[in-house]
C-alpha cells in the first residue's frame, strides 16, 4: 500500500510517500506501526487529533478498516477561504 504524507507531516517524516507492507487492520493500527519505525514517525504521529486521513482519496476516521486499500494519506486539517 502507498502511504502519503502532506504538509508538516511530510516535513517531519522527510518523505512525500512510501510503499509499505502492513498487517494493520485499521488506520489506528497503521499509525502504531509507523510510530514504532523511527523517532521521526513518532514525532509526526504524536498527536493524531491534529491529523486527518483519507483512504483511497476518501476521508475516513482512524478506526476505519484499511484491508484492500491501495492508498492511505495523512494531512493536517484544511482551512478554507
């Protein structure tokens, strides 16, 4: 699955996207796997309340299942104007 990072999430991790193999069943479990990888991931995912997630380009919650997903993207909330 491709994992995409946007805005300050990308800055903290240092990558715009990466392809990963995961056993996670939900977004929350994926976040836990990513946090455990390295300190930079732990920093990026320290406060998930400051993040939004999309699964295959559809907004989702952190308890959403990811089985069969091709892409999961993490980004800060958008403000419009």
